[in-house]
C-alpha cells in the first residue's frame, strides 16, 4: 500500500467535537503540547483536520473544540468557545434577551430575541452595559411604532429619519389638507411644543387654554396652580415635571380663542388673587425640589376663588 493510500485511509477516520465531525490526522501528540494545554485548562484529545490542529477538551465545561497547536503553545490566553457561548447566553438572559445565534459576518455581534418577540442584532459589549444598568434595550420595530403613534396623536405622520443625520430629529408630514413636511425634534413632537411651518399660527394667535392644576406635596400639603397653555397635559408632564411622590392632576381646562386672550385673562385673575389673598402664593424656593415652576402656585384655600373666576370667564365667553 502506497503512502498516499495510507494517508487517504487515515483521513477518512473521523472524531467528534461538540459542533461538527472532524477528520482525524495521524500524527504524534508531543509532550510539550500536552503540558501547555494542561496549564491553560485543557486536555489534548487527538490531532484533527491537518498537521496544524489538535482537538482540545475544556476542563471547565468538558466540551471539545479544534485549535491550532501553535495557539496552544503561544503565551496568550486560550478561550473555550463553548464557555464563551454559555457566558453570552447568561449575559443575554440578564439583559432580558434570548440568545439566538452569532452573526457570521461579525463575531462581535449576535442575534437575540427581545421580550416583544422581535429579533435584535447587538454587540456583546452592549449587553454588558445593559447588565450594569448603564442603558436599556430598545427594539427598533416597537420604537418606530411608538414614534408613529406619538405623531398621530399630534396630527402628524412619521416619514423617516432626519436627512441631516441628527438622531434627535425626524421628518413628519402634517395630516389632513395641509400635507406639509418638516423636520421636528422628537421631544417637541412628544410635548407638542412646535407649530406647522406652513399652516401653523404663532402662540399669541393660536387657540390656547386656561388650566387649573393641583399638587399634593409631602411637606406643603395641597397646592393649586393657575396658568395658560396651548397643551396643558404637555405643560404638566414635560415642563413642570413633578418629582416622584408628588401627586398631580389637571383639575380644569377652559378653552380660549387665542394665546393672547388666555394671557390677558390669566393675568387679571392673578391680580385678583393677590389682592384678596396677598400671602397665598407659595415661595419659589419651597417648590424647586418638587415642581419645575417659580411662581403662580397657591395654597389650597385659593382654589374656590379660582373656580369662581373661571366660571365668570366661561359665562363671558359663552355670551
């Protein structure tokens, strides 16, 4: 039997690692190879594939993988891919994801299943930041649905990302007959603090509202705020931003024909309150840790007077 035939026969013999069946290579396993592998936490099972590879068995997980014997002899740390995969799955679970598979195009990335059911592609370093609490997981599909819903609530249609590349902006189209498209910061779309460049009015001419809000603070008790805003809900949640633990609600809203009319009416009511209850306004330094506002917040005893004034204004507007 020729040497070539013997080599061909030997190479038909196979040995299994944990992922694939490998051809066994007929050659010696040198003692210094074995010692180097032992020092790194592995046992050399056999030679596989070709003259350069050996099959290693991990002391930690007991699974096998092929590696070049030059890597075994090198000074660098020898990583077990099966242990790495187990750590990746654990890290993904801690971040609330299900590991699916590694990205064959980039070993730094992998694919995961999010709790919403969508598939995400993320770096492993990102999962480490999530596990530390440095950031959260965001599904692009669900995030896009939320952004579209936010726009729809304001009467706009989400078109796409900002053509100028600013991650805080999007392009929207005004619904209805207007159809105007413009760049809007997502934060402004959420709060409603913008107008359409084609059909929008300035704040003084646009419709507005007189509002009454109530707050209950742990040390100051119940308070009431009188003001005007085109969007009182946005004013409460995105501008006043009550601190955690502060109970807040919008008690009353009176639509006004314009921002100017609302401002004039509000200023007149504040003047009446200060004339009748000169000590009722809460000092701003008592509020700064609880509500993002500096004035026009009163003790609760003023609230009945505020409602009487709004009743009179409502009757005047309806006359």
